[in-house]
């Protein structure tokens, strides 16, 4: 299996998995996203730096090369590491109720 190494490689992989609006992003050191939700599953794939994700029952630390999917409607927050974080993210279509 080939491991994606560029933003475009990762974008193609995520789009093939059904993620939409896939884009790369950079957040500055210690930048924080307060509690929020997404209507669809949300994926984060870290390119460089680190990100801590707070979920109701666990804490996830992502570093370069790691990815994590946050299920739809789960309350979560995020804090970027001391070097900031560059990542690729996308979201699936909203889940039907």
C-alpha cells in the first residue's frame, strides 16, 4: 500500500472515501477551537505539527502522518501544539436523522 505524502495525495484519498470540501489548513501555535459539532463525520489528517482533540470520553493527540475521524454530532474541541499544525480536513454529507 502506498502511503500518501502530499496534500494532493491525501485530498484524493479522502475524497475517494466520501469526504467533501477537503482542504488543507494551518493553525498557529496554541490556537484553540472551543466545543463544537459537525453535521457529518469530520476527518483530520496532520501533515506537520500537532493537535490535541478533546472528546467527551477521551483525549487524542495527533502528530504528523496521523489521522482521526470525529463522528457526526459529537461535541469536541481542539488545541494546536506549540509549533502549530498543518492538516488536511474534510467532512461527509450530513447524516440523516
